[in-house]
C-alpha cells in the first residue's frame, strides 16, 4: 500500500495555474487507462528497456496515469497516484525534462515516497504540453536500480513525448469543439450554419483554403460580404481573403484581398477593435466611417464602397484553447440590408470561435506531422558508399495524414563485397507500425550480415525469427543481393508479397520482374522462400519501392506500375538523383507513405 492520502494537500504555484488546470479538465480523464497512451507506454518500455514507463497528467491534487506499464496494483488499476509519490510534478513545475541516474542523490527527489514504496531509483521524464506550451504532465521511465540514461534513450523519449503532446492537444481541441457545438444547439438556424461551417473547416488542413470556405458560407447568410484576416505574433498579415454573396463581385473581392496584402493593411487595428470584450463588436453608419478611413489609408476605400459599406461587425477569431486573438472576420452590410441583430451577433461569435479552432487544429496537425516525419526519418539508415554504384533513397510521408508509417529502405555491404538491398512496408500507419518496422529492419541486418545465404532463405529465417520472438505485425518486403561479375552485375532477390522490382536498361528499355507471389512476412512461417536471379548489364538502374509509389484508391496497382515504367522509359542517361525527382513529381497526391531505393550500376 502507498503511504499518504491519495488527495494530497492542494499545491500552490504551477500545479494550480488556472489555464493549465483548464486544459487538464478538458482531457476528461476517466478512472481507467487509455488504450492509445498505454500503447505509447508499452512502446517506450520496449525501446528503452525500462521496467516502468508512464504517461502522466497532473491535476491540482493528484497524478493521473492514462498510460502505464510496470506499476503494481492498486495503482495500475486505479490509474491514480498521490503527489507525494510523483516525480513528474517536478517536471511540470520546472517546465523541462528531468533525467536522474539515482533519485536518492538528487535534493529535489530524494524525499519522494515512491523510492520506498515503489522501489524507484532512476528516473527520466520529459514534459507534455498543450497548444499554449503549458506543461500538463510527462512521458517518463523509471528503473529500480542506478542507471545512466543514454543520449539516444532521452532523444527517443523526447520524440515520443512530442507525439503524446500532439495527442493531448488534439483531444483538448476536440473537447473544445464539443463544448462549442453544445452551446450552438440552442438555436436551430445558428446550428444549421455552424454545422455546415464545421464540416467545411474540418475537410481541409490548409488554413487558407479553410478560411476561403468560411467566407463563401458566411457571405449572404450573415452579411452581404466579409473580409477575413489572420495576423502572426508580430502583427504582420498571415492570411487575407474576401467574399461577396453576389458572384458578380468576385473580381472586386479578389482585388480587395490582394491589395490589402500588398499594402500591408494594419490588421492589428481590426483585432484590437474586438479585443476588449473578446466578442463581436457591431457598428452603425458612424462606426463604418471610422473603418472606411482605415481602408482609405491602404487605398482600399474605393473597392469597399463598390461592394457596399453601411454597417459592419468585427468578429474576433479566437483560439478555443488559449483564448488568444488570432485574427478577425469583418462582416459588412450595404445600404439595402438591415443592421445586425443580436441573434446574428451570437452566430458570428460562434463563427469566430470555430475559425479559431480550425487555426489551432492546423497548427497541432503541423506539429504532429513534423514529429512523425522526424521520427520516421530517424529510423532510416545512412546509405553506404560503394564503388561503381550510385545509391539514392527517398522517404515521403502521406499528404493526407500525420501518422508515422511503416515504410522503409535499407542497404549495407557484406564482407565479401556484395551489397544487400531491402525495401519493405509494415502494415498500419501508427507508432506501432514504425516500431515494428525498426525491429524488422534490424533483424534483417543482423541475420543477413556476414552470411552468404541467398535472399530466399534469409527471408525464411526472418519469418521464423518474427514468429519466435513474437514481433507484432506483418510486412511486405523485397530483399536483394547485388555483386559485380566482370562487366555485369548479378542480382538475386526474394519477394514477400511486395511490388516487383523495376529495371531501367542502358538503352532506355524498362522491364518489370514479375514472379509468383509469396506470403507477407510475419504470418505463418514459410519453410522455403524462392530466390530469383538476374544478370544486369552495367549502365542499368534498379528501382525498389513500396506500394505508395504505385497505388491510388481509384486505380489498379498495375496501372500505377505502368505509370512508373512510362516515367523511367528512355531516361537511362539521367543520373539517379534526377530519376528520384521524376518519380516523386509523377505522384500527384500521396495517399500513402512512399519509400524507394534507386541503384545506379556504373
């Protein structure tokens, strides 16, 4: 049993910060665990090889454990821990990572009751933050003996901490969206507009496109026309657009937006107009004169008058998480439309908040995508330099998501001078797929290095290793061995359910190495996999790739392969680096991750 009450004395300072507690409350942490955070904890425990890994979130008087592995009961079941046993509170209070080989020697931590009750000796934790940078908790590992944490372990913990933070931010944003939706349900007309607006904003992660859609929906339903602007922290224009309900004015609104950007309209004045209340501010004709003067200073008054300028309302675009003013929507009515009503003002407030949510979600999406790409690229190898061979590898994430993928490529030289090549794709698009990919790549390297076995038997042995070691997941892969033989190259390869290799010959002809399909890796072990052999002349180029290069939801994979063949055909004289660019340019939109190797044989 733990010593000390579960509800410790209320702490002061950072843990009691109102904005931080508001974000924690929006996470709606239940009494049990969270499958997503449990998976991250298990992944950290495996990769760092620590007996305890936890995802923590700290409220005012206790520590929640949405993700954990290695903790004893009743903590593991209740997912709660008193602050008297929390090392993570020091990470939250300091706002920085804490890495300690022995907590008994650290003045901050040596009195923690977890040392006696849980046997904790070594601790490493990184902060988890919300969209405003407030620290909500930690991703941490603990050991029961003295341990010097390595730089790579801390780097991995930091990268996965960013993934955890992104998940927390998305959940907070979703909860805020739910709060806003519930508030809007009181008025049917308001709900109809806001429901359509939410769908339009959620359909894209391009903030410029999202705000263009917002303008098109608001113009005519809340006002005759609208002018939308976002500013960065310095006050400079980040986005500007305009829309009118009458298509005949499309050219005028486009020119208004262009000139506002070119003339660097002082958008801060628009934002300040509503900053005092944080709600839309209505203006009658006299107020319109003041705004017309601001437009005149940027040489925009003539265009605004052409669109009609009688009354207007400034709607703040506000972050639903940080409540920071991000921009403004200017709703304008001409002389033929009645002044804005209270109901329209309420609806406009919701429009501004939902626009702010779209801006925040785009920012979170961008951060999460960046972390995913960094983590994926960190798992890809540095290609060796081999005399007579030009090796080029590319990895490109899917454009429609932010998850870490399982695509990889690899190449390494053998002691006998041969070159091993591998390209594979683990099923799934999440952190677990990336972890499985790393295990498979390392198993291939460890098993194949220094052995002269053909690729088929090597993949058969990999099947047995994956099954025996209980590595989760399945994958497609091509494994090839390449060696010089006088003026030619000998290529032997095995294919486990993967798209076939492609060869560009010196004369520009292209051939595809179709063979009878064999099962994916990681399913039932296969007694014997087939090795195929080719003799390739110098001056050829070999392409190994994952299915993201050739698959498209609306087309057969054969069509995609034919498209790749058409791109390569006749381009034997191009260097491999330029062929890489041609292949990437030939994929109009990446619905899946892409990894490929181009091997130029001189």
